[in-house]
C-alpha cells in the first residue's frame, strides 16, 4: 500500500487505505463509498499479484467481483514469461471473464508472441502495454504498430505522439528560427537533449525509426544513457555567457567546467567538438539543403 500511496501523490490521485485485516471484498466496498463521498467517478482496484493455480486467492477475486460488480477487469501480465502469461490469461478469463490485458515489460525487444497468443486463446484484447518503469511508460496497445516493430519497419506514429507530448510549440518555433539563423547555442543543445530524454530510452526511439531495426549495427545497439547526464552536467557548469558563446571557453574555463561537473577536461573537449560539428552541419544545411548537409557530413 505504501507504493500505491507514493504513486497516488505523484499522480495527484487519492488512495484509499484501511485495515489490511479486513476481507478484500469489504475493503473494496468501503473504497467505493469513500470515492462517492469524494466525488470520484472512477475507481481503480489494484489487487495483489497471485498465481492462477491458487484457488483461495482466486476465490478472493471472485468475491470482489460479486461485491463490487466492476465495469471492466484488466489482467496485468508479464510479457517476458511467454507461454506462462498465456496460460494465466486463460485461467483468469475462465474464472472472472476479464475484459482485456495489460502486458508489461514490452520495452526493448519486440515481444509480440505473448500478445498474439493471448488474443488468440482468450479472444480478449490487449488494451495497454508497459514499455518502461516511468509513470508515462504505459501506452495504448496498437497491433499494427507492434507488427511494424517486429518486422523492423519502425513505429513513427508512436514516436510522433511521444514528441507531441513533450515538445512545446512556441519553443519549437523559436528553435526553428535560431537554426535558420545559425544561432543554436549550448543552452539550446541542452534543452533539446532534455526533451529527447523525456520521450524515453534513446535505444527504443531509434528502433521506432523505419529501417533502423534491420541494420546490423543497430540490432545490438545499447545507448549509454549516462552520457546524457554527463553532457547535461557539463553544460550546467558553464556560465550563461559560455553557453551562448562557446568560443570564449579557453583552457582555464574548461578546467573549471570539468571540476564543477565532476567530469574530465577530455569530456568537456569532446562535448565542444561534437557541438561545433553539429553547428557545421546546420550551416551546410541552411546553405544547400540536404545536398549541403551531405557535403558537410563528408567533410567531418
């Protein structure tokens, strides 16, 4: 219950708590009364995990169902368990008549086998999938997008939705103007990196780009997310003037920045080198479009 309390605080959702010695069905009935007093129109009843072969615990769920008569019942299953998840879904459906399934741990490899089998055996839909450990890593399930990922064709729609959720339109317009005028600063570089991190794992994002999943060098790619933390720390250790005018960052400034960010001078040098390469590519792109970008990449 403590974990639920913490989640409730983060989501600003009230969590009902009472004597754990009470019958689960009675707790649910009291929760419904409390929700009605609070003016809530939706109640989520989170039951403890259990094996489908445990008749006593399965009986508890049936008691809750009779007492509360929920409008929907969702089974949360671990996609990594494969056939066990399928067997569990069938047993729970036989006992309770579930309305759908939430498959967790669907991030990383495209684990579509369990989803296809559960749908085939129970006839019930996969409604949501968990693709990470953060609060916003629960996504509606789209069969066509999963099939696209399995076939290595990417998932641009999900990627676009993630971008729309984190990108501020005004900031995007301001950034576009800066890019056209070659005024992209280290501060902008940091802000864009923070927004990309909000979209999720970079490895997963790369997998959503069509064609990337089929490239040999991308199949076992594991992006070091700690590198983003180092880059952000380095830029945060700079003064506002240094972020806007990277050319003034001399040897003594680099030493100070490295000390303040807990990194090395080599790390600072590498960041500045990568940043100047980005500026060169953008300059080429502004001058000659994609043709100019191609020449710029060949010259780096």
